[in-house]
C-alpha cells in the first residue's frame, strides 16, 4: 500500500515540478513572438497584454509523466492499451497546433472547430468511446444500458466536443479552468480507487493532470501572468472527457463537476440560436462567471464560488449511486435556472435605474 501511495505521489509531484519549470519558459516564448491576449475586446477584463500558450506546459508535463510511467512500468496499464495513449497524445498535439494558430492569427470559428473535430475523430477511431451508461432508475436486472456502436460513437463525439467547448467558454476568469480541472481530476481519481486496479494508469493520469494544473494555477491566479490560450483551454476539457470515458464511463460524475459551466454554455447556445446567431460566432460577457462579477463578486471570489459548487456537486459522484447523481444533476439545472433568473432581474433593475437617472 505504501508503494502505491508513493507512485501516486510521484505522479502529482513530477507533473507539478515540470509545469513549474516549463510555464515561465513558454511564457517567455509567447512574449518574444507576441502571442498575447490583448485588452480592448468586449469580453476582455484585463488591462495589459497577457502571454498565451500556457496550457502547453500542462499538456507536455502530463504527457511526459504518463509516458515515463508506461516506459518504466510504474503503473498498471491493463485498462489503457498503447493505442489509447498514442491517440490521446496525438489528439492533444492537434489541439495544441490549432490553439497556437488561433492565438497567433485569431482564426475564424469555422476554422477553430476543425482541430477539435479531428482530435475527437482520432481517439474515437482508436476505440475510446462510451459503450454503456448506468440506468439511474434501474434495478439489478437492468442497471447497465449497453449502447449500440453507432449510438456510442455519436454520444462520445458529442460528449468530448461538449467538454472542450465548456472549458473553452469557461476560460474567462483567471484560474477558473485550471481550478475546475483540479477538482474534476481529483473526483475522477477518487472514484477510480473504488473499482480500478491498484496503481491504475487512469489514476496516475488524473493525478498528473492535477499536478500540472496546480502548478499552472500559481501563474494563472488573479492577476494572471499567463493564460492557457485556445489550445490549453480546449485540451483540459478534452482530457477530462477522455478520462471520464476510460475510467468506466463516469460521464454523470464528471458532468456534476462541470454541470454549471456546461449548462451555462447550453444557455448561451440556445439564446444565440433564438436570435438566429451562430453559437460560436463571437465571445461576450453573457456567461455566468462574468455575471457574477456584475452581481458584486470579486474576481477571485467568483472563481472560488464556482469551484466550491463544482466540488460540492462533484462529491455526490463519490458518495451517491446513479439515482443520487441524477438528483444532483436536476438540482444543478434548477440552480442554473434560478441563477439565470436572478441575473435577468438584476439587469432589468440596472436598466431601470439608468433610465431614471440618465
């Protein structure tokens, strides 16, 4: 048992230290080649150019740790064949290339989405896909619902794309996406302890992600010195989506962690569709995390509040069964609707105040 704990500790510490070393180096390269997020756009709340590409440090560190552990035989990879490792790594490289091009040249939405779609297609072809779901209202005879290959493929595609765009749109406040990644990685790791093999590679992968995100948070906490960039923000959603699949299709559990941001993205998509706008046509400050600032939250306070919600609901995935998770998701939906109503009423009061006091 002590050896297992040391292996887990080595995974998180090695990824932490690698990211701690790589982030300043990547930050320097971004500044040298002027790959920065410049203030001035509608949704920008920083006041000076901030270097991008920071997510590359987490990607490199996490990938190095998992490949070294595989090479040295430090973890049990019985649940993760080599083709899975290679496909996830190559998919990550594709996302990093697409993210670099977007950070440097500000690609159009139609160009941006090409890279996530290729990345998802690559891992699906390798065999990483949802094959079953747990029936939240089932009994011993139908507790598991097995999916047809076509349904599983479609659901996996939608899940991974949804996770990527959730973290992409969530990346508006310093430290928010990295904080969410730490919480989601921790929940995935803890759930794996209950059923997975000892020294599980999926557990090591989740811990490496936690270590990398925690080290990056040192540089990304408000006021941020470096941003994740397009590639980093999308990759974090991608790797969390992949880990949730290969750790026994823990989709509902991961959704409990990112439920509020995911519902927020869905709300934005629906709102824009009603207005006959493309869901990905532009960025704005209509997202929940920006609205929390308007409600009086400080920058750090809004991040901590959303992370607390994620940790609270994510814990349901550890301590409850499928029915409890479904209940949690329903409560998340109600909470999101109440939040939207509160924000709407607040904006109406502000509009009324502005009209009365021109």
